[in-house]
């Protein structure tokens, strides 16, 4: 006997054989609750009543679960970015509150990865156009090994910043969590990456404009650190005022140490 089933858009698919229906369930293309009906029958019922319980292989289930997490994090990142795009400082705390601790932490990791990869591509282009300029890294060519090392170096800054933020929160003994540190570090990473994008568009020959871009990035980053420490990590304004330069210097120092260790 052949069957029809409804996909996620409620489109009728089929007819397919019972063996294919079971194979679709095993692959995760349909679920136990997916509606199916026999050919020449108008009544719909859950697929589990036709196929019976199907044990999904652990690897396939893990892959499906991972895909759902990535998809949900991507959607959350778009929501947070909608707030941060026009208000990268004032939108920091509202975006964190909107997502909640766990989801905000995942979005922070997502932002760090996206910013690191984007910054690596942009820096490889900038370094290629200014071979005489030193970034404290190796001279990047087109080989995969060199780009991989550059990618590692671009991830150093947010990781060092994350460590500095976590240390400030722990010393302050307030109620913030590591998820908040991740979200702050991730949003700052996006600002730095955005600055690199603008620098790449402007070109390395426009030193004055590059200086303005660098100043904007630094000012925005400092304000984000202060807002993050006070409204997410829950430090007092007095403590945050002292912590901002310490966090900035500590992150820069940790970045230098890690850069030298990976060279």
C-alpha cells in the first residue's frame, strides 16, 4: 500500500511505499507526529500509527539536534543584531534580556566565530596589500596553513576579552554569569570586525579616515565594556569605572601573550 504525507509546509507529498515512509522516518525527514494517509483514503493520522516506533540512530539524532541548535542560535543572533545594529551600546542589555542567559551565551559564541572568520579574511586582504606593515603576525599568503594561523590570531582578542570580563565579574563578586561574558565579548567582536570591514572599504592609503574608524571602534568598545559590566555582569558603576581600563589592558596583554605563543 502507498501513502501520502504532509511536509513542514503542509504540502501533500506522495504517494510513497510503506518501506520508503519508514526510511524517511529513519532519516528524520518525517517525524512521529507527521500526518499521513493511505492512498485512496481521506483520513489523516500520525505516521507512528503506520510505521510504528522507529529508533533513530544516535549519530543521525545527534546531527539533527545539532542542526536545530545552530538554526535556533542563528535566529536568535538575527534578533539580537537587529537591536545592536543601530544601538551597539544601549542595545546590549536589552538584547541580553530578550534572549535570556543560555541563548545569549550561544549567540555570543556565534558572534565570536563569525567575527573571527570575517576578520581573518579582511586582514589577509589588508596584509596582502601592505606587505611592509607588521601586525605582530606572520606574513599571510594564500596557503591554508597561513590563513589558519591568522584565523587563530583573530580569535585571540575575543577570547582574551572574555577572560578579562570573567575575571572582573568574579573579583566584583556580583551575580553575572559566564553567558553574559560571552555575549559582551561577542558583541564587541562584531564591532571590531565591522571596523575592519570599513577599513578594508576605505583602503590603507586613507590614514586619516582609518584613524577616525579606529577611534570610533575604541570608543564603542569601551562603552560596551562599561555597559556590559554594569547592566549584565551587575557591577556597580564605581567598580565598573575602575574595571574598564583594567579589562582593556588585561585583554590586550593576554592577546599579546597568546599571539607570541602561537607564532
